[in-house]
């Protein structure tokens, strides 16, 4: 029984690896892109990612902090 489980797990891993390879081949990107160091920062040059593809939310407004009153010690 344990041999059947081991074979089933290896078969499932092989199928998932095949699906991953097929997905990458079907991605449709001719240029994978590369990183270049410019002006003290790394920039992605080429590739299939456009600036509009990445949704970067704006940071939330800071909430005002309230400090509870300190009771008198006298």
C-alpha cells in the first residue's frame, strides 16, 4: 500500500511539473526582460510587464492617535 502511495505522489508531481512547463511555454512573451542598474536603482528593461499591469494601492491616510489622560498621583 505504501508503494502505491509513493508512486501516486510521484506521478502527481510529474503531472504538475508538466503543467508548469506548458504554462511557461504558452505565456507568449518574446523577451523575458532583464534588470539594469541605472542611477543608483535597478530597473526592469524589456519583458512583458507594462506599468499599467501592476496595481499599486496608495497608502492609507494615517489615523490620528489619541493619548488617554494620565491620572493624578496626588
